[in-house]
C-alpha cells in the first residue's frame, strides 16, 4: 500500500530555519507526500519551493495553544491563505471547551472557516488533554462549525493519537468529517493501522519511515 498521499509532512519547531524548511519541501517532493505543514511565516518560502509540484501547503494558526483571540486567528488564517496556503490548521480553545462555553468554541472555529472559504480547515483537539466525553463534545462542535478535518494533536502536548481515541472520534462523526492522526506516528506499520480504521491523513515529521516492509 502506497501511503505517501496520506502524509502531511510537518516541521513546526520554533527553531526551524529556512534551510530546514527547504529540506522539508525537497523531501516532500522526493516522496510524493500530500502536503507540507509549516508555521505561517514560512508559507511564502514553501510556496516558492513547491510551485508546480502539486504538493499542498498547510499553515498552522493560533499555534500551539489555541488560546488566542478569535480575531487574531482569523487574521492569521487570511494572511496565510493570501501567502499561498491551501489548508489551515487551528488549535481548538480548550479553555472554552472545559468551561463548557460551547458557543465560543463554535464561533472560534466557524469564524476561521468563514474567513478561508473553500480552503480546507483542520481543527486540532489535543486529545491527551481531554476525557472521552470532552472529545465527543468537541467533535460535535467541529461538525457543526463545518470544518473539514479533526486532528488529534499539535505534537506539542504530552501525547498524540491512539487507535482507541481515533475509534471514538470515528464513531462520533461517522462519515461527516475526515480525521487526521497526529502524534507518535513514525513508521509505515503504525501509519497503516490508522489508515485501516478510517483516517484520511497522517501527520509525519523528520525521520518518518514511509517504505513498506518487504
């Protein structure tokens, strides 16, 4: 099974240099990955490097905490799209969710989706910070906000995707939204397990072993 088109190849470390973004893009081209995911400041560079490659550019906003004002997320998302991003990843405001301020959680996501129109929006949950009921409620809100993907982790929390959590998300959303598994996925075998249970994208970073075992 060729999983290259499932891969969002990601580099979001605060110390990422221009050279490391160049290497990221070249590796993505070499392996035929679906997209690269970078901080919004590096979207113009990625756009220049990936022109005519067919590889999508994803930009994170409100990253990694998700606690920024909605207006700030909207501005950053619009700027990233203007700079050449095809997809936006935003972090859910977990403080609002845990406060049961569901109206503000919904507005936060809906306003970003409205701002980017038909561009793809992924919403990051940070599943390691949520209990089962919170995950289910978060998924329901993301569905209501018309986002395109639920993503399990930013990679900056204590842990990421698990097969159990993805199954909970899948059961909640059924076929209403796509799922991106993120966090701790570093090889072909693990990635395939997630794809087999219905994940549409896999977040992978440097060192990911894409090759199928012989």
